[in-house]
């Protein structure tokens, strides 16, 4: 009996492993073609340089050396780092507060509020940037109109001093509701035994939020934070659209991605653009890991 | 895992509070309504602005309607400008995003189920590689992808937008978690004993159980493709292939040049308003599905 079942069982498990490979195959094929190959190709391109005389030559890491001393690129990286430090904590804090308020069960109209705050996520960033651009604008923007009615000087929201803040406002408007929904979903998933235990211990709403809910949200917050690192460092759409309204404030190297775009499609310097994109990817991975390490270390 | 996911679904569906019996707070409600105004006021402005002529945009207060109600005329102008190219853009966007979202959700469902329920060799390693790829910035891929597509003649075709949008590592991650919770092993064993093939099991049993996760990935890929700007900006230079984002950005560029003299600003404003209606409608109509899909994703991360 056991003599006959053993090979059959083995055959069944081999067949099942084959089925497993077939299930993941479509995803993995597209993954390799659309993600791995372009990444490797960018790495390859970044090792060459195209010159008018002599054509394309292998230059090793020269493009990277050039990038690391390129003040326009470094300026852009510092700018998005500053953007990350200002905008992301604000956005996540708002998302967290909204999610806790919704989950507390202390709100009237909570469904309406939840969907209303989430709606901007469904607005394309192009539309958000165009709309806010008009709202900020001096000609028919309501902010300038209100200031004019009150006899106050209108703040120049498209000027050099305030531009980064104006961009941060657009991105916060777009994504605070999304983060709220992610955190709210995680809050709803906290097992009710934890609440019962907290209630037995006599914990009030604030105490429960602080000692039960926020610790349980750590993985979801971490995920939101990582996505925010990626979003901040590859900022493109909003500054690219605001560039037309304020060409003197936003130049072609305002963010690293704008820089890579203009290198590739305006200056036709594809090899250097590939090196810049690659370096930007490295910066994002390093910052993401640093953030993760910092948070996990604090926990232990 | 299964029980938690079910409990979550029930709690999310019933919409009940986490702590029943807690008293509602007028102060907290008012504070949240104040925030709600911040999130909805710009959209209200957009609605008001699309009822105005260029002259009224400049002459009247932005947050209230002018005497002339120009919305029907503006809508007509949006759809007739440049031989009706706006309708074309909307159809392009709908086509690109529906095909991308359907494809991405199907790939993620197949793959997520494969990773969750089959212990083949290399499972953990491959999944780790995909998970690490979440951090690869999509815009860093856009330039090399453009160069590859240029060599194989895919630039300036719908494929240039659809193919890169089919890969959604986060979607795969979400589907794996969802499949672990929603598909009981005992059910799979029973179907196998009945002699059903693996793909028949997937089609007839698993896909139905993965429903909310599937809709979640579908909707979020739909939004990502619908909102995509960088990729089509690079890949397409034929206006009749533009999605609505690139088209509107082009009109906005013309409006900046023309200033208050042209009639392009009402086109941009009204076109923007019309372009956001379908997605908002999709989110509202499908909210039951994506909310429970997200809730299950939040159980274990």
C-alpha cells in the first residue's frame, strides 16, 4: 500500500509545483520584460557616452562621477528631500488623525466625511495641479480675490519662497485621504478582543488610541511611509505643470526627475539621463531602507 | 487568519463603530467638517468655474456663480474644439486604463494565488524580488522603457501605455495576502479529490473568492493608469492617441500663452471637471468591494 502511494504522492506534488509555476508565469514574464530589462538597460546605457566625434564609447563610471558633482542634480535631490521632510509628516499625521476620528465612532456623518476626504485621490494629479495653479494664481484665483477684497497684499504663492509649500499643499490635498483610507482599513482589522481587554483595564478613548490602535497601525504606517518616500523623490507632474505658471521659479532641474526628463528629451543626453535615473533609484532605495531600519530599531 | 478576515469583512460591511455605545462628539464632527471643506472646496471652485465665460472668470468672485450660466456652452465647446479631440482623449484614457487594470488585476490574481497556495521551489526568493521592486521608481524606468520601445516600434501606439501598466508589484502583494486568507486549503483539496484540474479550480472556485481583492487591485491600477502623465508624455506625440491628462496639459499650455484673451481657459476648466467624473463615480459605486479588499490587506502586513 505505502509502496504504491509514495510515488503517486510525489508525482502529485510535482504536478502541483508545476501548476504553481504556471500560475505565476504570466506575472513574472511581464515583470521581467517591463521592470527588470529596462532597469538593466538603464544600467548598461549609463556606462557609455555619445560624442559627436568618435560615436558611442564606453566610459565606465564617468557619468556617475559627473552626476555626483553636478550641482543642478544635487540641488534637486536636496529640494525633494526638504519636500519629503515637510510634506510627508504632515500628510501622514492628517491621515492618521482622520482615520482615528472615523474609527472612534464619535462622528456624525462619518461615511460622508470619509468619502469626501478620499475623493481628491480620484482626481488626476494633472487636474489637481492645473486647478490649484488657477487657485493660487494672481488673475482670477479666489485667494488673491479675497486678499484684494480685504485690502491685503496677496501672497505670491507661485513665488520662489512659497513654491515648495504650494506644491506640498497640492500633494497633501491629493493623498491625505488615500492614507486615511489605508490606515482606517488597518484599524478596522484590529481584533475586537484587544478592545475588550483595554476596556477591562479601564482604558478610555485616548488611552486606547495611544496604546492599542497606534501600535497596531505600525505596519500600515510603514507601508504608507515607504510609498511617500517614493512619491516625494520622484516628484514630477506637479512641478512640471506649475513650471508654465512660474518659469523663473521652477527650472529644468527643480526636481531630479524633471532634470532627467529634460536631459533625455531636450538635451538628447540619454546616457547621462540613464545615470541620473539610476542614481535616483538608488537614493530612493537607500532612504526607504533607512526609514525602515530607523523604525524597526526603535521598536525593539 | 480566515476568521479575522471574515470578522473584518463583517465589521466593515455593517459600518458599525469599533466601540459601540460611545457618545458622538459635536466638536470632533465640526473639526472634521472643517477639514472636509478644505478637501472639497477646490472641486467646488472647479464646478463653479466651469459655469463661467472667460470674462466672468476674471470679473466675478471665484467661489460663487456669475449671472451667466455658461456650463452647457462650455461643455459643447469642450467636445467640439479641434474636431472633437477631447472625446477622443476620454475614450483613449478609458481604453488604456480599463485594459491595463483588467490585465494587471488578472496577472496579480493568478500570481498572488500561485505564490500563496503552491510551495514550489524558489517561491520565497521570487516573491522577495517582486516585493523589492515596489521601491523601484516608475519614472526611473520610463526613459529606458522608451528607448526599448522606440527600437521595437511600440512608441506612439496604445501598447506603449498598456504594457508597462500591467506590472503592479503591490497588487501582487495584496493578492497574495488576500488569497492566503480567503481561499481555504480544505476547499482546494476537496476540488482536487473530485478530479478538477488546477485551472478549472482557479476559474470556478478561487476567482470568486478573490473577488474583493480583485476589485481592489483593479480600481487602484485603474486610478494609476487614468492619472498617468509621465509615461504618455514620453511615449506619445500624436494628439489623437493622447489620454485626457496629456491633452488637458497641452490645452493648459496654450491657455498660458493666450492669457485672458483666448477662450482656452474655460476649455481647460470644464474639461478637467468632466474628466474626473468617471473615476469618482467608479469609486462611489464600488466602495463596498474595495473597502473590504483593503481591510483584508491591512490584517497582515
